[in-house]
C-alpha cells in the first residue's frame, strides 16, 4: 500500500483552534506577511477576492522553528 500525505488547509476558525492561536492573530500574521502566500496560506480560487485557507502543517512547523529560535538564537546564527 502506498501512503502519501498532503498538507491540510483549513478555514481560519478551524486552523486557529488546532494551532492554539486566535483567528485574529492568524489574520495578523498573514497581513504582516509573517506567513508566506502559497506556503502558509492560499486563495481558494487563486484570485485575491476569494476565501483564504491556512496550511496548518506549515504554520505548525513555523511555530516550532520560531520557538527554537527564541529559545536558542545563537544556534541559528552559527548554522
């Protein structure tokens, strides 16, 4: 059996619950371009006025990476 994993894209209300942050914080991260278009979020129809879905797997990894950096910034500089 072949298994493959796809990224999970969810609406902001669903994503915020799974990620443990408020929906408004999620939108703030998007609007300030902390979250990258095409990586952390997408337009559903590919057009700017369409709904947005958030990639919870990529955002969770961003949370992990930021936590590591905050706790040990020197390690990232040396790498």
